[in-house]
C-alpha cells in the first residue's frame, strides 16, 4: 500500500512539474513575441546595398552610386 502511495505522489509531482513547465514556456514565448515586435528591423529587412568589385584587389565594396 505504501508503494502505491509513493508512486501516486511521484506521479502527482511529475504532473504538477509538467504544468509549471508549460506555463513558464508560455510566459517566455509571450516575452519573446513582445520583444520581437518592439525590436529594430534586422539587416535582412533593411534596404540592400549594391556592391562593386574592385578590379585591382578583387574585394567587393559598397557602391558609391545612389539608385
């Protein structure tokens, strides 16, 4: 009988821990969504810059032209 009570107690503790984990995950997800909404635009969202290859060095540099 004692084993059954211990197993039930462990199962109840596991269930409670699972519920708390899911609740914490929801809080973190909400905080991340809020932070993403307030964040500055990323490099991908900004306007792209044209690059030109320097014939002497072979290095690509930003173009001086404004398109």
